[in-house]
C-alpha cells in the first residue's frame, strides 16, 4: 500500500517540475515583448515633442485690459510694416465682446476720479454705522425652547418652622404653595427687497445688509422689553409691539399709588394660571427723594438716592451678578453729583477713573441702556401716569428671563420680485420678570395729581 502512495507522489512531483520549467521558458519572451513595446512608445513621444516650438520670449501678462489691447494692436502694426505694405489694413483690437466691455469700463474709471486728474477710483468696503443693540442680552437669564409658549413655576409661601418641643407649638400653619404663569412667544419679522444690480455692483453689500438687519432686530426687541405693554390694544403703528410685543419692564405694577419720596414699595408675585394676564408681578419701586414735579429736563437725583436704592434690594440678592441698569442721562447726572465743596462725590469714593465712562457704582457693575425711560420727559410711561423708570438695580440672572426660539429664520428669495432679491428674517421670543424680589426699580418723578 505504501509503495502505491509513493509512486503517486513521485508522479505529482514530476508534473509540477514540468509546469515550472514551462513557465520559466516563457518569462524571457514576455520581458522582451514589453521592452519592445515601451521602446516604440518612447520613440513616438520623442517625435511629437520635437515638433513643439517653444516661444522665443515669455511675456508677462498685461496688468490691465487696456495694456493687453494696446500690445495686441502694436504687434499687428509691426507685423504689417515688416511685410513692406503701405495700404490700409483692418486691425483686430478686441478678442471678444467681454474684452471690449472691460476696456470701456476701465476707460470710464480713468476719468471718474472726481479731482479732474483722472486715475482709478478706490472703493472702501461697504460698512454700516454702529447701532446700539440690546443691552439686556448678556445680563438677563436666557433660556431656549422649541415650543410656542413657555411656562414659569415658582414655590411660594413658607413651611412654617417654629420653636417648641411640641410640634408647631408656637407656630402658624404652613403656607407652602406653588404659582405658575405662561407666556406665548411673540413674532418679530421683516422683509425687504434690494435691486439685484445693487447687490452685484456693491462689494460686500449683502453681508452688511443682513448684519445690520440682525442688529435692527436687537433694537426692536430691546425697546419692547422695556416700554411695551402686552395687554394694550394694538392701535396703528406701535414701535413697542402692543399685544404682539413683549412684556416690558415698565408694564409691571408695584409702585406706590401716591408718590412718596425715599420709600420703597413691596415686591410680590402676580396671579397664577395660564391666561394672558397671569404673571404680572408687583415690582419693588423706590421713589426718588425729591420729585421732578413733572418738569421736563429736571433731574433731582441725590447721592443718597443711589445708596437707598442699593439697600432696598434684599440682602440675599447682593450677589456678584447684581448690577445697575441705568439710562445714560441719569448716569450722567449721578456722575456729576457734587458735595458742598463742589467736588464730584463718586470720584471721591471710587477714585478719579472708575474704569472709564461706565465702570461701577458703589462696587457694582453698571450697564447703560438708552431704552430705559429718561429721568424726566414729556411723555408718560406705561405703568401709571407720568411714572418714569430710568434705573434698575437687580441680580438680573434671577430677576429677568429672555425666552428664545431655538432657531431663527433667515431666507433669501431670488424670484419673489423680478429684478430684486427679497430678504426675509423672523425670530420668536418672550420675556418675563422671573423673581420680582431680585430687583428694585427706580422712579424718578411724581405721579400727576
């Protein structure tokens, strides 16, 4: 049996050896064929390369279309005269219509300098003048939602802790409770067309138009956050928004019914529920010591008013986030307060340079907001007859909340109006005082009687 196996193995080995010898015999032939083919291709490539004529002179491209056209014409004239001819010849000045159009545009620019000296006109990049956006962004608490409304919830009342071994021996019953209020997100939108030709001709116009539009959005929301009354009926054009706007700070009640200089009203949460009138809290409001007596331009603020305003805020809210938000006109009057010797009071207590024009007051940061009421003006505020609120002192991270939609719509329509590009922007937001205890409002003038 083993002999048969050995014979079969020998036969297999012999066949493999024959196959290897056959392959080895064909390798030299294959290599020779490839070498011959490559040599033939190189010869053909060398023949084609020999027919290519290199230019005698490599010329730098013309810097302007005008130079390019002039050089082409000169070359044609030189070639014509070298041929010994003296009759007319039609010269080809422009390669195509686009070169002709570019030539004319350059020629126009040469005489459009405005100083009668010719030359090119340089263009400064398109820009927009600075606008004051929304100073409340960055100091107020901001949350985001993808819903159409937003609900606030607060725990109110007390657990009723009391002394005594017997449970609630000398205490009152618990007043633990919760309160809610709900706001619908309001819509702020704009659409405007710009001629297509203007967008094509003015460098950077589109980007600057959109950027300026977004800042204009910020201005509109800032105005509404302060002065709008979201319970007021819409009548004509209302820059604050009316029923369609935000819940402005001026709208909240809480100030004394009768002006009482040097006193502060009490803060309280508004009614609970999901209706449109819920959540209208009462804000603690400090009345300026001396009334402006409804005189436009009067500004009777005193150093003691600023001190009283700080101490009107509950101590637990004296946090690093506590800030003044003040109208620039009132801030100017505060900085100009003098002692009996005519020396600036705040320079004496805070050094000669309190971090620039804004800086701090009594150790707290100051945020300027021109959208707040002027300290004395002809028009009346929203909350009470002739009540003006030019300053707030609050821990704004707890006092005020801005609710933003997660996304903002920004569209560009090319076919809405022939010859124009129409831009459309839209955003949704709402605002609310979250904790009325976390801020104090400053009233600068008395109520008319």
